[in-house]
């Protein structure tokens, strides 16, 4: 795995927030390497800094110390022009532009290039719309008229419109019913394989985690306490891992892992 | 790693004409204006001639947009001769599979446009009914407040009083002062022609106290607080706070509309008086400078020139303006739909409507009370 090209390299990252004269350290010497083609899940308790980690990758936060390198460039360069062709981000609540129809939302990054003809842009957006499993009739709906699952799909289509090699997911199945969550997981899995994406996912949901991840990184105590396959991580003695994987839901998690290893 | 610029060249080989693609055919690279004009021209040429061989093997990258471009050039069917590697094949197949006729929205027919016009009229009617209902609800809430004043939303009201009234004092004073100066200067030129310099007191007194003071204050408050009321309530709709209130059984009229309307009703006459005072001060100083009408004379003449009825009229009018501004602001705020565009439209409509309503009602006052104070 480690011989493959690294898409993301985090080296001794410190994230510090200042508020009312008090410094809150979120990450302390956090290092992580993500290779091309991986589907890495970041798990951790509430407030452990998972979302801050994603924001660091997107260049929305600045490291207090250390370096974050994404696709060979410093993460602070992510938000510049052309960012959509480097990284796609699926926000937790979709973050669709409420004033635009679904099709216009998906086509937005392509339209911003200003050169491509309108027909081509619409066709390309329609392909992405169908690729994420939306009906053609959804194209002209407004985001307010969509169900939670459809919002996630439309937002995913928008994240993928420029075919970025790296996709970031923030709680992709949060707020979906188990059926929709399973369907969305299946979609993510097939897209990951088909489009040859590198995916970084933050999730709380154990089912999603075990169904999708090729590797899991556990954030606790301000750094990565364990990383590896589900089985490797679950064997670690760290109290958070014990509580998360072997707590109340342990039975179910073990059953799932058993199933997936049989299927694999 | 810099990606190669996309290229497209037409060769003539012994087997026939051949289109050779090279470089990176991704959306970002294709959209480069210099490249795009070249490639689109060659594509039209290659697409129009039949039996062209397509060679994609030299491509470093092909993304969905590039594949879509090719697919559209091919007339949405596979070309006769195509050389691709498996990854490109998969990409093109995906585009072919998901490409299809888009459901276009049919343009509006003349009949539909006509009906749309009627819809606009109904909308106006709907707004009127909504405002009426809001006013009725406000009266009922007032009644409830009078019956049990201890349970009134007094904390909310005092907050709004501060925000609508106290924080508006500097801007209203400034505007009033300036208008007073301008008015006195303009009038002085005309009055001097007739030698009627001393009538500046009458003109400023009646004009500012009866009309301009309340109007200026109302227009400023409509722009300042009317928009704030709409935006505040509108964001509560967007963040589902309004739904939360309803679920908890908290009456929106009593907790949102009543405190704002009361605060406006109390603050508006006070601001109106404040603005008028500032304008009179400006006018007095300007009159002193231009016409030599001393402040002492100004103070002595003002009570004789302006009947006390004018002041009562101005106060009453301002109170009505205040209630109307709050009602219109609340009305549009409560009608905001949970999206950003609707919030912007609602706020704009609120300010425009409240200023219009204030002007209309002012004209009504002028007609009805034409015998008062003059």
C-alpha cells in the first residue's frame, strides 16, 4: 500500500484555535499519509477534530505548525482557481446553492470556466446527475424540494463534476435512513472503484465505516492513535477504540466485519 | 505535475483520414480559451467528415467532460473506427450509458403568460389579506396584553426599543440636520425676492414639524429597521426556528410581531421629534447665516407660527408609520421561504413596500387632516 503515490501527506500537524485569549489545541503532532486509490475513514469522538482535519486538507484552516501536502502542493493553495478539478468535497448538509436548480448546481464549476459551450456543460452535468443515481426529472428541481438522500446525491454529483482525483466526504450518511444510507454507501463504493478515486471520509456511522473503508485512522488524544484495516484497528487496546467498536454495538460490528470478510 | 495541453490533429493515413488526440482532455485544460478555439474548430471539421478514424491512445488523461465532448461530436453514437485503451473505453461507455435526452422545460405559451399575470394579481390580493390578518392578530394580541400585562413580552420589547430607537438616533439627527440646512438655504433665496425673510420660521416650522420630520424619520426607520425585522424573522424561517416555536405552542404573533410593533409604535414618534429638532436646528443656523434671522427671533416666533395641533398630528402619524413598518417587515419575514434567494427578495420587498405604504398613508393624513393646525 505504501509504495503507491501519496495523495495526502500530513506531517506533524498542529491545529490551534484562539478564543477569548485561550488556546485550544485540537491536533498535536498529527501525521498521516494517504495513498492513491485508498478509501480512508477518519473516526473519532465528537470534538476530536475530525472535521478540522478535513478543513485542513481543504486549506480552510491554517496549520499552527507542521505541513499538510495535498496532491503535491501545500494545502493552503487548495482554495485557489481550479480547486474543483483537484478536490471534490461533499459537505455534511450538501451545501447546495439554494437559489439554483439541481442541474445548475452540478454544472456550476464547469460554467465558471466560461469557455465551454452551454450544451456540453448541460450534457456533462446530466451524465453526473444520472451517474449518482438521480432521475432526469430531478434536474430542474430546487434544492429545497429534494429529500435528504437526493440532496446528498446532487451534492456528490457537483463534487465530481470536474473529475477530481481526490474526494472528501463529511459524514456522508448522516441524516439518512438505513435503507438510503446503504444505497448511498453502495453508490460511493462503486464510484470509488469505477472512477479510481482517492477518498477521505469522516464518519460516525459504524455500518458506513465497515462497509466502505479500505483503511481506518482513529483520531483521539489530538493525534492518530491507530490506523490500518478494520480488523487491525479493532484489535488496538486504546479505550476509545474499545468503547467505539466493542461497546453496545460491538456485536453488530463484529457480525458485519465477519460478513464482509466472508464476502471479500 | 503539469498536465499536457490537449491537442487534436487530423492526419491523412493510407487507411483514410485519422483524428489523433493528445495531451490531457480534462474540463480544466479544455476550457483554456486558446486551446478551446483550436480544438473546437478541428472537432467540427473532423465531426462533419465521415469515416474518420479516431485515435485516443496518445491521450494522457480523458475525463467525463472530454468524453462528453467526443460523444457529442460523434453524434451520440460510436464512430466506425476507434482506437482506445480500456480505461478510455470505460469512460466513453459511462458517458454513453448516462447520456440521454435531457428533459427541457417547455417555454411558456402566451396563454400561460396571461395566466401568470392573473397569478400576480392574486399574489397582491394574498399580500393584502395577509397584512389584514396580521393587523387583526396584532389587535387581538394587544387585547390579550391589556388583560394580563404581567405576561407580556416586555424583555423582547425593550430590546427592540433599543435597537430600533436608540441606535437610530445618530443617523436620523445627521440626516435631519442636513435637510434643515438645505431647506433653509433654498427658501432664503426665494423669500428674499419678496422681502419676506421672516417667514422662513413659518415655512420651516410647518414643513418640518408637520411633514418632513415624520416622513424622513419613517423612511430612515423603514430602511434601517424594516429590513432588519424581515431579515431576522426570515432567517428564523430558514433555520427552522419558526417551526420550533410553533411546535412548542408559542404564538408567533404574540412573541414576534407584537413586541416589534409596540417598539416601533413607541420609538417612531420619539425619533420623529428628534429628527424634527435636528432639522429645525439646522434650519435655524442656516437662516441666521443667510438671512440674519437670529435664533432668539426664531425661538420667539416658532410657537406663534406653528399651532400645537401640528405637533399632535405629527406624533399620531409617526405612531401609525411605526406600526405599519413593523407589520410590513413581519409580514414579509414570515413569508420567506427557506432559501437564500427568497430571503433577499423578502427583505427588498419589505423595504420598498413599507416606504410606499408610509408615503400613501402620509397622503391620506394630509387629506383627512387638512383643517388641523393650519
